[in-house]
C-alpha cells in the first residue's frame, strides 16, 4: 500500500513537471494575447490617467488631491515598465530552455494551428501530459496553418496568413512592444518624471533651495539609488502614508499621498542618467517608434525575403543587404534601449505593494515589509492580508501544488510567479 502510494506520488510529480515543461515551450504563443489584453489595457489606463493629471494641473483643486493623482499614475507607469521587462525576460528564459533564439522560438510558436496556443491555456486537460498522445498533439499543433484566423494581434495576423519569416514575426513583436512603450514614455513626460523634468526640477531646487527639503530627502530614500531593498521598503512604507499621523513637511494635515515617493524619481541619479542617455539617443522617440512600426508592417506584409530559418535576434543587422542595414538596426537598437530604460525605471522605483490574489480590493498602502508575514507555506507567494490569502486559496492551490512539485518558489519580490502557472492551470 505504501509503495503504491509513493509510486503514485512520483507519477504525479512527473506529470506536474511535464506540464510545466510543455507550458513553458508553448508560452510564446500566448505572448500576443497577453500583450493585447493585459499590457495594452494597462497602457490605455496609464495614458488616460496621465492626461487627466496633466489637464488637472491648473484647475486649482486640492494640492493633496493633485499629488495623489500624479502618484497613482506614476504607480501605473512603473507597473507597465515592470511588465514589459517581465515579458521580455520570460521570452528569453523560454528560448534558453528550448535551446533556441528568442525570435526563432517566438515565430515557431506563432506559425502554428490554434491548438498549439490552446496547449498553453489548458495543458494536459484532455490527455495525460506524460503520454505520447500529449507530445503527439503538441507536435501536430506545430504544423503551419495558413488559414489560421485565431491570431488577433495586429501585425501578426497578415504575417501568419502569408507565411511570414522568423524576422518578420519578431519585427511585429518588437513593434507591438514599442507601441506600448511609447505610451509609457509619453506618460512619464506628462508626469514630469523624464530627464527634461529632472532638469526643470534641478533648476527649481536651485532657485528655492529651502522648499520641500525634508520631504524630498525622505522620499528619495525610497528610490533604489544604490541602497538596500530593505531600506527602500522601509522608506516606501513611510512615504506611502501608512502612518498617517506622522508629520511631514509639505503635506496636508500631516498626510502624505500614497506612492508619493515615486514623484521623486527625477531625484534618483540612476534613473536620471538612464533617462538622459535615452533622450539623447532618441530625441523624437515617438517618430522613431512610428517609423519602426511602418518598417515592421512592410516586413510582415512579405517584403522580407530572408529564409525562415535565419534568426531575427537583436544582432541581426549583419544579415541584411548593404542598402537596407540602417532601418532594421535602428529597430533593434530602439527595442533594446526601450527595455534598458524600463529596467532602469524598475530598479529605481521599487514597488512595495504585493498581493497574489487577482481579486484583491485592498491594494492600498501596504508595504512589502508589512506583507512579508502573509506567505503561502507551499510556494511562498505573498498576500496583502490573511483574508486575501484565504479568499484566493481555491484558485491558487492547484498552481501551488504544481510549483511545489517542480521545486519552484516565489522569489521575485513584488512580482509573483503564480501568474504563469495560473495560465497553465
């Protein structure tokens, strides 16, 4: 009896590991949907919030209210930047696991039948993942289908229907990410968090050296300008107003707007240097993004005559003819520089708020230090409260068991790895 139980447990571990492996190999097929439904929606919300904040700047309303609106929009900006970095890193990790380049794996997962995309959504739901049937279904799904109308992502649909190359599909992904990044960059400008805003803030500070000194100093401590993460979390707890009775200069009735430390990004040396470098390289980034989108559309439409077996990675400028090197190289450089700026934003602005419950309605002002005690014992995913953890357990338990079987734990700070396993579940 005991031996049978152990054998069954080992079989379960193998099945869970196989499910995770299959889901990882199919992951790039889900990337366009994630970009469109999640990041595109977030970018639209950010654009609306930043525009509304900029328009309300001269309405003469409550200073505290205006600062809170700016800080909330800044939080959305950091979340979007973090999401773009996470998406790019996840693709690189999936490609490394498959022994392929990122562009090759991305294209291989797109030039397929819809069933391959569904394999990510419901891995092993109809066939045992350890069986040859599951492998066969995944292999059969990998056969190209030029009539596939399931791809909803702008420039990918015509590319797939016309037999696109690796290079063409990768250009389509770069264009999609850059369009979202363009909305992020516009919002950062409107919120006064870019290099130009940093210069204006420096000029204002030199003209009025005594204005807001203590508050600015304490807020800068919440930015990751070289200090430890623990110190940043502690300062973030102060700046997000958890202790509203603590007095602070420049606030209303001793209160700080939540996330107010994000409004001091222009005072972070790391972020300021990254923003200045980017704006020097791309003084008109929106025009560059539109140009890259046009180039990607023409490539996706069939003007790219390269073999589908050729990689379309960021070092692909050497495989183009002499007369067409400049524009593709610019797209690759803009893509790399945009991600580098997002990485600098993420490094400079830690997000202390965490909750693994997607239905959480209490995400307001809890620091990572406060949430650290609300951990899932199995996978160590974080929650903002015991109530959220209990409410999420029915949804989370399957993913938790799979993570434990695969030897995975949540170790990514404010981001939870449960999102990927949740999609596979």
